[in-house]
C-alpha cells in the first residue's frame, strides 16, 4: 500500500513561497490519516458485530424452536436402539385352513404418567385403582411421589378404560398408541398359537414378538414387512378344534383325569387338523412360567408335543407290523403266550391268562404282553431300533412349534434284550403323542412315512416307504378287530368304522425309580374309517379313574376309548366324512352243475 507523505515537498515549497507555515500542512495530513484509520477500524468492528449478532440470533432461534417442540411433545421412556431406528409394530395375521382368523392385531392405548406434572397424585392413584382392580392405590401414590419423571401405569387398555382414565382429568396421565396381539377365540388352540408380547417399546409404539408356539417359530416371517398382508395359514380347522377341545375337556372331567391331550392328523399329508392339551390358558393373558413344581403341571405345557410318556400297548402294532414285514409271521401264525415269561429275575405277565397259544392277530386283539415280547425276541434289538427309527421315534418331531425341538424321546441307555421285549409293548421308552400319531399314520396310509406339520399343505410329496402295503393292510385289519372284538369295544362309532389300539402305562415316580401303583397314562390310538383311513386320532388321559362301577377302573378301554369315540362322532361329519356301511368280505361262491 502507498502511504501519503505527511510533508509532501511540492506543498511545502508552495507554502513557503506564499509566506505560509509549512507545519500546518503536516498537521492537516496527520489528522486526515488518523481519521481514515478510525473509519477503517470502525467499519471492521461493525462487520464483526453484525456477524456475531447473526450467529447469536440463529442459535437462539434454534434453541427456542427445539424447546417449543419438546414442550408440546409426549415424554418417552428411554430405550436402547441405534440411531434412526423405528419400532416394527405390525404383525401378520394367523388363520386356520379355511381362512378364519386365529390371531390378529388390535389398535389400543397405553397409560403412562409424568408425576412432576400431576396436580393431585393421591386422587389419581385412587381413581386408577378403581378402574383397574389389579393396581394398588397406595403403591401407585408412592410411585407418583418418589421423584421419578416417568412411570408406566398400564401397557394396554380397552377404549372404555381409556375414557374412564380421561375422565379423571389429571394432566399428568397420558396415553400412547400401540397395537396389541388379539386372539379372538380365547383359549382355542392356545398351545398351537403360543402367544405374543411386547418387545422393544416406547410410549408411541411397541414391538410385537412371539413368545411360544407358531408365534415364536415364525416370528421373523410374521414381522417381515416384505410379506405384506399375507397371513400365516395353519393346517388346523377352527370348527374341528372347537369340537375336539369341548369333548376332551368333558372327558377329562368325567374320567377324573388331571390332564389330557389329543392329536388329529391327516394320515396322508401329516397335517394336524386339531391338537389339544389340557389344562390350557388364554393367550390374550398368558400366565407366567412356573418357578417351582413340575413343568408338566403348568397350563403352558403342551402335553401333545412336549409330553414324553410310556405309551403302553399302543406300541404292540409296530411289533406285529415289523414281524410281518420281515416275513417272521403272518396274521394266523401261532405265538407262544404261556406265562409268565422270565428273563433273569424279571417276569413279564399278561393282564389275564390267554392260554398257551394265540395267533398274531389275537395277540394284538387280546393285547398280550407275553406274545408281543416273544415276537420282539425273534426280531432282535438291532432290527427293532431300525424300524422305530424309520418311524421317527428317535428324534424330536419336526412340527413347526418351538416346544417340539426339546421333546427328545427317552431311550434306554443300554438297549438289551429285556429292553427289546418291554419296548415292544410300550414300556422302557418314552415318546410324545405326536410321535405316536406319525407312527400310526404310516400304517393308516399304506406304509409310507409322514412328517407332522401345523401348516396347510398345497402339495405333499410322498414319504419314504417304511413297510409294504400288505403289512400295513394286515395291521389295519388287526386294529379294526381290536375295536370290534377286543379291548377297545367302546370305540365303535355307528357309520364310521374305527380301528385302534389301547395303551395303559403305569406312571413312573418323579425319582425315576419305579412306578406308581394307582396312576396311569391311558392312551387310545385310532384311525378312521378303518377300511380306508383318512385320519389318525391319538387321545391320552393323565391319571384317569372311571368310577361308575363298584371298583375304580383306570385302563384305556374304560377311560380313553369312550372319550375318543365321542370325539370321532363329533368331528367326522365336520371333516366331510359321511357315515357309511363298512364293506364286508365277499362270501365264497361255489360253482355247481345241475
């Protein structure tokens, strides 16, 4: 920058020639320079002040706007989540095989409190306890006065309850929108559906997550927005399930049992049309898991899937089928039933003395333990294990319920010859009623394995063959005679030919050493119509006692069988099966000449 000199030579010379004082020129130039410097400094300071003013004004506007938003918004409970996350509240419906709603969502509200904004906490606590009898007024008042800024009062309420809370007029009580899982049929199919609960949540919304049953097994699919409004379609039939539950509940009470279960399965597809476990629960208000006692005593326990029981004489038909499959016997082969059968210090006896010999068919019809054990000795342990493994008795059932994977059948550690004999008539090995249903389905459908499923199947591939058609048909004829001539005579249903096998197994002690003398698991494994089976039914009663006679009766023929017959009577028409006359064998025709 070129600065103007304070004593320019030309101006000095001109002043001297004119007789003026040259110092005045220097003072004037100095004053002009100072004024110029002051003007530049002032302009620079004004610019800085303007910038600072703009920045401060912007900051105050931002803070003010944020405070306005916060003051008019609802307070939220702190929650851990990644930035920008959104609670996925939507959940797909669950429907039965005919599209009828089993589980859906319902928009509702929650109540939360801002105690610091409450006018009269004591009055509000008292009124809330009147609206919600499960709340304690004194406890609520303490919570409202302990200095906290936020408190959940109720996480789901009805519209009527919301209006009642609104009428209290307390500004510190606020409502938040959310969806809840609704099971419109109450207890119906409770163990299949399982239930859902809230996962991640705040006051504006809540995440619905499955906690048991198909709700948990298909949790990701039900919550996936990519599936849109596509419902999960189950194989169960709502009307059949209703009839089965009513009959089983009545039968359980009539037979004085502590629990009961039933499985109705399509013998060809493996689809479960009905599954019941009693006692049950309401998934709309699912109880907490038990913290003491036996898990099987809880209503949450699914006896049909999780229950592992010695299923008694229902296993005998598998021994008979395998003996025919291996060519070791046919329906008329004579079996030694003289008893008792001794193995070391152990004795195997029959319920009654059936004589020295019975045909294979009569062994099943009369339910001879001795005859079945002797057949198992001929079959051998290795071949018996292979056959039961093919039928699915060595692994948990693959049904789409989270509880199923924990139901590993209980097998003997040392599969001795004695184990082979006792397992042949259903003792020494424990499996679930669903395992038994799959095994009987293989006999009912002509000898192919089925995989149990709770989903409706559009197309089913035929399973592997586990026995020939001839062995399966012969086994079905034996099961039919058990009902028409043997231990399951109360299982006859007019118009619907029923085949099946009873099983009465002593309950093991909780210690695992020995059995109760007066407690049994009574089971009836049935298929109908017996001449062309479409469905398999497994019905089991826990500790039944039939008391209509002089002496209490606990065997399956007196307890489980009549309940199963009533169930078949009720559900067969609902399944589209028309009553018909059972086809009889053709009479022999003899040609003669005149």
